[in-house]
C-alpha cells in the first residue's frame, strides 16, 4: 500500500527527532522560556530579516490561526478569507467561536485573493451596523496547492495598507510554496509585505508545531497572555524550539519541501503521460487528478488518497499529497501498478 493521503502521516524527520531526543537529559524552564526556543526564535528573525519580529511557537495550524486572529482583532472586526480558506471550511468554526465573523470571498479553484476581489466587499461593509473588515487571511500554498507570486503579494499588501487592513498569511504549507521551482518569494519578502505569518512545521518534517512571526509591532503587545488564555501555550515549550532549530539550520526545512515537491511533480507527470486529467497544474506537493468512478475501488487497493470534490456524473477529483518521507520508489511503484490496471 502506497500512502499519499497527507503530508503529516509520518512522525518526523530523523534530524528533528534527534534534536528532540537531545533535550531529554536536561531540565528546562517551561512555557517557552528556554534556550531552545530562544535560539530558534533568533534564527527565524535572522532568516526572515526581521530583527524586531516577535516569534511565538504554537502546536498546530488551527490553534495558531484562531489564537492569532483573536489577538489581532477587536470584537466588531471581521476577516476577509478566500471561500476555500482553511479557516472557512476546515476549522469547525474555531475563528467564529472567538467572536469574529469570516467574510468568505469567492476566489475560484486557485484560492488566491486579489485587490479586485477585496474592494467590492469593503464597499458592502461600510455601514456602521455591519462588521468592519479589518484583516485579510490568505495561505501559501493555498488549499489547492497554488502559490502567490511576489507581484501578487505586493499588490495585495499595498491594497491592505491603503485601506487599513491587516494581512495575515497561513503558512501551514509555506515550505512547499517557497521551495517550489515556480516561486519568487522569500521569507524576508513575507516579513516585509505581511503583518504576521507562520512557518508551518507539522506538515513539513516536525512532530508538531508552528512558528508565528508577528512583524507588526502594534500586534505584539501581550500576545503571550492571549495565547495562554486560549490554551495555546505548551508547558514543555523546548520541544517546539528544538524542532524549529533543527528544521531551519542548514536549510533542512526547504530541502524537505523541495523533495516533496519533486515527488509530486514526478507523480503528476507520470499520471499525465498515462492520459490522466487534473483539476490544475499545481506547483507544490498537492496534486488533484480527475478519476473515473469505476477506477476508485481499484485505486483504493493500491494507495491512500483523499476524495476532494465531484467533477461530473462519472468522475471525481481526488488529492494525492507527498511529504519529506515520500520515496521515489513509492511514486514509481504506484505509477507502474496504475499502468497495469
């Protein structure tokens, strides 16, 4: 059985596990007040070219999103999100539970927001009896595996600043976006163009963990207190710091993501050579084949995957995801068996 269901189905990269194990014989201060977190935070600030950024370690993506958005917004302020955004469709109302309305903006398959999509929505919410749009939520890569270009992010950033909006980037799969061969963005670009973003570890080689980078000084005050209130502080915080230090030293984070992207591209090109169609030509570690219903039971005997959405009466879009642990032998083996069907 070949596994292509997600990019967090294996524990962690061996170097990350070794870094965690290396902390085992010491006694550490709790709640992130340790040397591992300090070194990791300093490394992130240096890598992002953002010496004044506040770096906060959290456990998972949903927790990071709702904690950050709750901290950044006043009670009457809302969030502009792609309709496909993770906070809108896959977090069980976590953001709304903090008291902030999500204003879903239709974006199409790519899941990317543009100024042209945002401006009409702002006009709809000018009345004092409505929620005030205050923050724009995006993700890179998006839910459908697409990435923002530098020009696109610059235009979005200019639009947000012109209209008094905060720009927040969900980086659950940020490594795959930045390691894509089609990418022209860097971490310093993100630090310059957004108010806050996070570097996702859970889906790129860590046991668990996300590193939230709060660039805007106005959003930094008392963030830890809100994080504690929302149950987002890990007592054994050094476990997070040790993992991110291991991931960001020697560019391990990006080499793992690059490998996953290459495996996804190999799988996508192999399937295309067999005549398979795709929802889109994705540049990261998620690919979306369109599969005839008759083939799905046979496919389920060969590999794990996720059913994504209906396509037409006879076909369904599925999702294959590669990760740091995906071996070329697994990709080639699945292609060979599919070719024999």
